[in-house]
C-alpha cells in the first residue's frame, strides 16, 4: 500500500512538468506539422489545405538547397574548430604548469563567448566594413591592399566571413567545457604514461582523446544542432544577402513566413529543420552511449 502511495505521489510531482512540456514543446511540433500542409495568409487569416505541395515546392526551391548547403558548411567548420580545435586548445592550456596562467588563458578565450551573437555580429560588421573597417585597413597597412574587399558584400566571401565571426564567438565556450572534462582525468594516468616514456602527443591521443569522448559527443551534438539553427548572426550581418548567398534555413524560414507571407511554406522548412536536428541528436547519442567511459 505504501509503495503504491509513494508511486502515486511521485507521479503527482511529475505530471505538472509533463503537462508543461506537452503544451509548450510537443503540441507546437504537432501544430507546425499541421501548418505545413496549409497555404496560409497570416495577415488575412485565410487558410487553404495544400497537402504536400509545400514540401514539393521545397524540393524545387534553389534558395532552400543553397540555405541547406550553407548550414552544412557551417556545421563542418564548427565541428573542426569548436570540437576538435577546442579539444586541442584545452589540452594545451591544461598542460601549462602555472595554475595562474591556466586561469588567465581560460578567461581570455572565454570572453568572446560572453558577448551575445547580436553584439558580436555588429562588431564584426564594423570590422568587415570595406572603407573604415580595421580588417581592410590592416591589410593595406601591411602592403596587402589587393586583398582588401567588401567581405560581406560579395557572394564569394560573405558566408565565410559570417562563419569566421561565429567560430571566434563560440570557440572559448567549447574550450572551457573540454578543459573541465580533462581536469576530471586522474593525474596518475598521465604520470604513469610519462614514466613509460610516452610523449605529449602520445598522451593526448592515447589518454585525453579517449577519456573525454563523452564530452566530445555532447559537444558534437550541441555544435551540429546549433549549426542548423543559425539565425542571429546572419540576420544582423547580411540578412541573407547578397542575392540570397548567405541564407540559412532559419533566415529563409523567417523570410518565407513573415516577409513573403507564406506561412505554410515556412512551417514546411521548420519541419525539415526539426527532422535534421533530431536525426543528428539521436545518431550522436546512440554512438556516445555505445562508447561510454568507465572509470
């Protein structure tokens, strides 16, 4: 009787949370799927059932595919810098003998992550400014004036410039998380390896990398999911231009729904975006669970 009462009371504590999650997470997902089958004018309120027409339109939309390609490029670069690069930098910082210098380096690399993406976007918008921006000014001062250009005004450089800003902003946060994971590795393991004559590179690849793989998996999930949800930096710096060359799924969704007044089509983009991020998360969690670190 007591066990049943205890389970009932436990369920009573869980139900409010389940209701909130259901109302604010799962219900909107179901509604969005419903909206994606409509042709919907959000200003007049007129709705017309369109079936899978919005998804068929997606398949033939060149801007959608270029947006997806930009997200994929963003994801690849982010994995290289914010996962593998951050892990390497964290290992180098934790290898510094001076604890005071370690703390200083962590703070220095983390400071950009404390700046909001909107502020960072505005900052780099000024840095990339072709006439007054410090980047072109520095290139001219170094005798490299031929390289000075309108970084955000050209299709060939605009997306790369945005991605570079994003890596600068998020790199320190990833580094700090990897540093925490490395600190959890017992120092005795490194000491034993050093006695056996294993060098710094060997200790990194044979000890650090395997023992932080759970954090690596987590950061891969966060980084990939974030790469497909990019919005702020693109809107602040280029708003998808020039000529839609920097559109990503998030900005094309916004433009389709609130600028072009095609809310059903925007909902279809949102559904595709959800499927991609869910697939990435499930796959990475499955891989990480199979390679759990046992201490």
